[in-house]
C-alpha cells in the first residue's frame, strides 16, 4: 500500500489538471451561448452548434477524469471522507455536476433551434461556475471545516 500512497501526489496533480480542463469548458460554453443567442445568420448558427457540441464533449472528458483522479485519491486516503471541508467540497461538486448537466440540456436546446433565453440570461448563467470555483478552492486549500 505504501507504493500506492506514493502515487497520491501524482493523482492530485492529474486531478487539478482535469479540473482546470473542466472549468475552462464551464467558463467558455455559456459564453458561446451568449453569442449564439443573438446570432441570426445560418452560417454562424451552424458554427456555434458545432463549437458547443465539441466543447461539451471536451469538458465532459475533463469532468470524468477529474472525478476519476479525485476518486483515486479518496481510495488511497479514505480518512479524508471524515473531514468536513471535503464533505462540503463534494456537495459543491454535486452542484457543479448539475450545472454541467444543465449545460448539456442547453446545448441540445440550441441544436434544435429552440432557445428561449436572452443573452442577458446567459450572462448571469455564466457566473455560477465562478462562484462554485471560488468556494471549492477555498475549501480545498484553507480547509476551514
């Protein structure tokens, strides 16, 4: 087991890499929605659909790999699950996964040309991952609980 424990810093590094990948998509996809919501020409609409679909796939891969490496860390050090900061962090991650799913629904809505939200709504929607990121990083670094 001690050999496996020595892998913990590598799992942590990979977890951070894929969290960054995931958040890059969570920040950029709703920004694409802002621009897509006001676009009228078919060439641009079709381009946004392709960009949104591809970005969603990339950010989903980032989310899955972040979850994999996070799970491996917990598997190697299950005592962390007793810590309040990790329980709170995982609760916020659950909200983030819900937001990710909501993004999927919006990608599909745009794909069907059925969007009903304004660019202003998407600008507000785009702020949620920032708030969650700040809270998650504070919990992971400061460990206040």
